C-alpha cells in the first residue's frame, strides 16, 4: 500500500461527498457544498437526496464550484423495490431538478428470489432516459452476500447500460467489502467496457480507502483511478483525508454566505 498522504491525495478528487439523512436541512446542504472545495482540491460530486438537488446546485454555484463538482442523487433508495414506472418518474424529476448523476438501487431482492430480468428492466429503463447523464447502479452487495450473485448482478447492470457499479447504499448491516469489490471489478474488466466503480458504505479512513485503490490498480489498472472511472461515496472520509494531509478540518461559518 502507498504512503497514507499519497493515498489521500489520490482519493480526495474521487470522493462523492454524501448527505442522505432524513433530517437534512437546507443549511446542511449549504455546508456540504462549501466543504466540497479544500486546500488539497475539490471532490468529484456531492450526493444528496432528490429533494435537495436544487439546493445543492445553488450551493455549488455560490461556492464557485458549479463547473467542477457534479450533483448526484439517489433513486429507488434505499430498498430497491419500487415499481419501474415510479422509478422512471423519480429519475426524470431528479434530472429536471438539476442532477448530473443518479445512483439507482438495483432490484437485488428480485435477483435473490431468482428473477434476473427485473434488475435488467429497471436499469435499462433508466438508461434510456439518461442520455448524457451518469448512471451508477447500487448492487447492495452486503445483502446479495454470495459472490456468484454479486457477479450476476454486476453483469446484468453492465449489460443494461450502467456507467458505474456501486457497492452499497450504506443503509444495511454489511456495506462495502474488498471481497465484493473484487468481484465487481472483475466483471468490469471482463466486460471490456469503460464502466466505473464506486465503493460506498462504511469507508471512513484513508487506510480503508487505500485497500480499494490497490484492488483497482491490480484488477483494472491505474488508469481507472480518475473521477470518470472510480469514486468513493462517504460522509466522513473527507475529514480523515484532510487530517492525513495535515490540513486539519476547518470549521466553516456560512451565516453570511448562505442564508437558509
């Protein structure tokens, strides 16, 4: 593994800085957007609930980051069981609100029950309406558990048009694991398509993030370690990255810049 500061410098621009709690306020979103730029550079995206997409766009614009940092949101979240027609409406609404990227929860429960078509239909339906936008498919690998099912879900999502495979929602008992990540990366490699990978759920330290970088270098090659191909989804990882880089975590006073 590389030295921790080197890992931190690599991870920071790959980060989807995330706030998805139910009690999130407009002020919380403003703070999230302000944190997207650091002394070591800016993150790849902020990931917020659909109802906060507009506020996130405004917050990034106020911070001068609207051209550098994407706005991501989640749909069919967190359980992955909504009707495909309802998910399509949710996706269209998110795009209309200003989302650049959508993280879609795969119908993993149907796959567990033996239905391999449900997930394909869901992903392909969203793909059809998302031309020009990034579609990340959340497999919820901790619930799939079996490496065979994780590989099947990965192959289905890729064939249906996913731009990224993502490990987890962060809302279940087991989220990202190196074992699941390796299976997903192998599916990406074997597909011969430029599909990205996103590790999300439970990754809170620079050292933990480094494990996933090493996997990617070994399986996909170091060219994958750029925002267009690799992401981390986390809410607390940024603090540890900045501490690793000895930049500290500076409190942000938003009262004068963000009136919410």
